[in-house]
């Protein structure tokens, strides 16, 4: 099963991610904007200085001094120091930026009107722009803002998830407290007409159908208990009366009556097993004790006639003396299906039924199965007909093992035989 996070955690994560993305985008925009505004203000100041210089020269025919100690003016390049000449190498008219060591300059180059000379203004802005220390402080403030956004997202997500999940949790609690005999029939009344209400309505309708199925199952169990057991009991009584009239085991009717007697006993076990499976609870009497070894021996003898004339030997091996608290017919029908399945698929050789403290093993030397067929051995409606169970089938054995929390394991090799194990929990 693919694992997914709970709805609550996904809501919280969504709010946290939203807060993180929003904070990062906002912090990035603020940081870039501050840097751009800083450059824009310096360039505007430099343009004002250029206009002041040109205006003063046109009015007084003299070059004014810069209005800021950070601005240096040159008309032409004759008086420029060498390092300044190197700095403006390749620059044309307009605004530029340049660096010398750790100093940063904004440079304005403007041709004077009516003259061939060019005005150069150098604005040393290292002390005016954001320093690395100031930038670090701004970064820390912005990071703190992002963390605050994430924290707010976590808090709001937690509050929202509680409110969103509350009706779902309430619905889940109502469903968990229900059982086959007390299914809730008015779930939707406890919820608003929203998504959860629609889900509650759907569950209510499903539970009404389940209630119908459960009632039908109970009726079937009652009818089966009466309608099936009554004729079986009549047949069983008739067999007893007929056997009393026989002259002995040599009587020609003895063997047919024995077959009828075995079939009736098997039918009784099947009826009890099916009724037991149909119940919701296991209905196991913990005080009853089943001697596994004796039941196994009895079951072997009851099914020995199925061998017929085949050269097959059935051996009982006792390696333990387990005791179980389950009805004897249930265990007997499980073992009967395993033994009959082994007899059915063994033309010659040996069948061993081994009893250990934690399991019963039925092993045969029959035809065996391919790995693909082995996977389908407990599926009576699929796979190769040759490998399906006998009677009610190995699928019923699987269901009974699941109800008892036992393990049912199969191992097989073609032409080497099959081994089935019922492992007690």
C-alpha cells in the first residue's frame, strides 16, 4: 500500500510552504528594490550635479566647484591622474559605474554645449551605498521575516487543520463505534450539507445496504440451521435404523450405508463450518479443549476409503501433542480438505500427516504443481482445474485460517509432491 501523509499534515505543510514562498518572494523583492533605489538616488544626484555644473558655466563662463566633497569634476582629460584615465577607458557619454580597489564610483560623462570639451564627474559612493555590514543586517532582518511567515503559516495551518479535520474525525469515530448489529442510520443528520455531509450521506446509504446484507445473512443462517440440519438428521436416523436391520458387515447393503453415513457426517461438519464462518464473532469457547492428535487420526481413518485401489500409504506421525480451543468439526473439515486434496493428486506413493506442537503438516509424493499454479491453489474460481481443492475447497481452509489467525502455507515441486502446513498462532 502506498503511504501518504494525513490530511492534517498536508494542510499544515501547504500553509508552511505558502508562507515560505511568500516570505522569500517578498524578501527578494525588497532586497532587489533597495539596491535599485540606492543606485537610482545616486544617479539622480549625479544628474543634478551635471545640470548645476553646465548651468553655472553658461551663466558665469566659469567652472563651479562640486557641491559635495564626494564629487570630483574634470573638464577634459589633461589634468586627470593615470588611474582615473584607466578607469574611464572605453566609456562613452552617459552614466557608468566603476571600481578601484574597494572604492566604487558613479561616473557622469557629458559633452559641454558649444565646446569640444567633455565634462567628467566622479561620485565616490563607497560610504553612501549599502556596506556589506549593512547588507548583512538587512539580510538577517529579511530572513527573520521569512521565518516569521513560516511560523505563522504553521500556526494558521494547525488551527485550520483542526477545524477542517474535526468533522472528518467525528465521522470516523461514529463509523468505528458501529458494528453489524448497531449500524448508524442517521449519519448525515450530524453534519452540514458540505463535502463531509455528502460523504456521511454516502456512508449512511452504504451502511443501510450492509444492514440489509447482514439481516439477509442472519436469515440465511437461521434457515440453513433448520432447513439443512433437519433432513440431515432424518437421514442420519434412517441410516442407524437400517444398520440395525442388517445381518452384519457381510450384508450387501452395509457398504452403501457406510458411504451414506460418512457423507452425512461430512455434511454436518460442512454445515457447522459454514454457519461458523457466517457469524461476525468467532464464538470460540475457550474452555473446550481439542486433542489435535486424536482428531487427526480419526480424520485419516474417515478418509482412508478414498484411496480405493491406488498404491498409496497414509502415515500418521506424532511429534507433539498440541491442544486447541476451537470446535472439533471446524478443525476436522480443514484437515479433511487437506487430506482429500493430497489423496486426489497422489496416484501412488505416500502421504504423511505430521502433528507438531505449533502446526499440522500434510505432505504427499503426488504430481506436484508449478509455481504459477501454486499461487492459485486456494482460489477455487480461477486457475487450473487440476489444482483446485476437493469439496468446499482449499479456499474455505484459507478463510478458516484467516479467521483463526493461523498461517496456511504450501510448497510444491512438479512430480515431487506437495506439502501443506497449518501453523497455529
